[in-house]
C-alpha cells in the first residue's frame, strides 16, 4: 500500500501535462479570383481531432479570405519540424 500512494500521486500529476500537449494540423486552403492555393500548419486547441481542426481552421481562414479545402492530418509537436519548410509563410500563421 505504501508503494501505491506515490505511484498514484505521480499519475495524477502527470495528467495535466498530457492533457495540455500541443496539437497541430496541416491543411490546404484556396482563394478564388484569381485562384491561389496554400498549404499551412496551425496550432489547434483541444480536442485534437480532424473534425475539431476543420471547425477551427474554417473560421480562422475565412476571416483572412481563404477557404479550407481539407485537413491533411493532426499531430503533436514532433511533426512540426518536418512540415516547416513545406508550409513556408503559412507555418503557424493561422
């Protein structure tokens, strides 16, 4: 019993850290007249799901005159570095 209590305390303290893990989505968007396309990466608030990312990105992009085409994927911070060059100026912009 003495060994279980410290383990439970550690588990409880670790929960907020995992619940606050950063979430990102990569996406494709467009503008019409003239047609312009872009690929970007954005930070997404919880829940970290494609549906949540779609909802959040539609609003952000529409405010800037873009239409969301699709959410490619959602990922954590380990996927940021490999997408930075591809996203260019749209890396964490929206």
